[in-house]
C-alpha cells in the first residue's frame, strides 16, 4: 500500500463536531521550527488541522508504528502542545477581557406613590392569611420545643404551689381523723389504768441552794429551780439565822425557805361513787346499741380540774402553761396528752394512782341512777347546766367562757358540771358505735389510734351535747379552747 493510500485509509470519518465552524491557530513548533495550523474545538483536544502537517512531523513519524486504524489521528506532537499552551493562555485572557461584563452602576430610583386599589373579594387573601396563621403555629411549636425544659420547670412549680395551697386548706381536716397510727412504745395496757410517767426528774431543795450570800440585802434571796416534790421544813434542817448586827450592816438578813415560795399544792376533791349496773347508750347512732355495763366502785373528781390546781403542776415544771382565767374556773385548752401529764405529776406528788375516768364510768356517774336524758329529766331546764341557749331566751347573752365550777346544782352523786361547762376527756379511744364494747366498765382502747372520746359538751355547745349519753371525739394530741378533764381514782 502506497503512502498516499495509507493516508487516505487513515482519514477519520466526519463527526458531528466536524460540522462546527472551524477554529484554528497558527503555532510554531519548538522542535522542527515549522509553522503549523492547529485545530481548536470545544468537543475534542487540539490536533493538526491538516493531515499533511501531521505526517510530516518528525515526532509523529517516530511514534507511529502503523498498527491499527485511526491511531495517527489521536497523536499530537508534544513539542507542538508545549508551544500551544502559552498562546492559548494569552488568547483566553484577551477573550475574558473582551467579554467581561460592564461594571454595575448604582442607580437611585425615585419613590413612587402607593396606589390604593379598591378591596376585592379574592380567595388568595384568605389563603395568604391562613398561611401566615400556619406559620405562626410552626413558630410557636418551634419555640415550645426549644424551651420545653423551662416550660416543664414552670409547670412543676405551679403544680407544687397548688398542692401547697390545697394542703393548707385540708390540713385542719387532719384533726378529724379517727384511725391514725399510735406513737411508738405506747400500748393499750399502759393507757388503761396507769398514768403517764413524768419526764421531769424530782429535785429536792437543799440548804446550799437556799442560803444567800451574807452580803446580800434582806429583800433578796437566791433563786432556785422549783422542785416537783415539795417537802416541808424539818427539825433536822434548821434555817440559818444571822449571828447578830455588825457595825457595817445594822439590819439582819432574813432568809426564806425556797419551798415556802411555791404555790400551795391543791389536790382535786373527789367523791366516792358506788358500784352498780346501768344501761349505757342513747338515741344517737354513735350511742347504739344500748347495753348493760357493770361498774365497780371508784372515786371521781367533784369538779373538773381547775386553773388553780393546774398552776401547781405548771410551777413544778411538769405541765404546759396553758391555763387562763381565775383559779376557780375549769382549766381549758388541754389536750389528752396534757391531761395525762398532769395526772402523772399528781400521782407522783400524792402517791395515789390518779387517772382519767373510763367512758362507761363517766356516763354512769353522769346519770346518777337515772335513765332520762339529763339527771333531772328529759328536757333542759334553765339554771341546770352551762350550755349555749340553755339559760336565757337569747343565745347572745350566754357566757362567752366557762363559769366558776359548781355554779349549777350537783347531781344525786354530788358531782358538779357533768353536762355543759367544759368538755371532758375520758380514757377510751373513739369507736363509731358500741358494737363490741366491754361490759365491765373498763376503757375500750385501740393500738394505732389517737382519736379519743370527749364527754359533757361545753358552754359553747347546745343542750343536746349536755345529755348524759352524748359522746364526741377529738385528736388526743391537739388542744382546743373548750376541752378540759376531771380526775378518777380506783380505791
């Protein structure tokens, strides 16, 4: 095959890019020094424009082996490519400068007056408003998610405040519960007959504590702690007397025994109650069923414990200072625990087992052998009891506080104020009825309950509460202005 036929056979077929407008660049080869037209196309790499120039290139002749078809057209002289690069860069720069966009010049636009168009009933406005409303919801939801921790804290705080407020309202109702847990170490046996022991140690007055300094004036004496057990001066403990006047102190020093400054011990007066059997109960649901109870002989306080009798326990440091009023008025505002503290102190200083009466003993003593509502009959009569609306036509004129004990007549057993005047604690725990109540007159106790029975009514209660069979309840740990008590004693 001749050289011309080989070149004819190697000619490439016409491609789509061959139909594009031809672009060529005349480049001088660095190796052979010839000026060669190079074809430039956006669709393929640069190449010889004329095949004759390609065949005549020394480097092409060295590289071409003649094997395969079309391989010659893919060859490009390396020296020619190196010569083409700087020329292409220069042309590209010139083209970029030539076709660079013109710089922007800021133009000031004059404000145009707003044209108000008449309202149109277009649904697009409603759609836009709904889209804005949906957007606001999305924004609020995003803010909630972002601040959810703070929102949870605020919610918890509000709930806590509501709980505290509700607790402040419901806390007084706690006093009305009747089945509550018993204090540790307190058993039903210890509450039945034995008084509570006092926690204050008995102290004796000594001569060392009672003796004042020899330089103290006669109007002063050395203070000492009030003893619980009071003792009388004995011959073995004579009071020291001054030896005589001196030139520097002509007035003698007068010493006073510390025991003589204490209030006089006042023991509640008791009345002996004979034993017997009676029908216990009344017309109220809590007073049912009526049942027979046998009572052994015992002694009971003639009056409720008075303010004067309570003050002696306060002076001994064994009772709280809760008494108000004159010494011959009944002590009030006493809890069940206060009553037990007083009875424990009284038993200590007298050596007698003072206690609270049981509920059966109290009703037996209040009825005094009668079956009527009151010991004088079934109707309240003026001048028989200190209760609300019991003595005058106008309740507004009733006494605003308890009167002097014994202001009204005594019942056949010789007991005063066994209806009205002051409500009185008894030893029993509260039960809503007499089902299962003991028939021997003993106290009916339950472990695990602070609810205690109160009897008699008070000056602020009506005539129904002054009945002999009336009964009520209260938390034994809590004081109330109408609550007092009277003592009992087993012979």
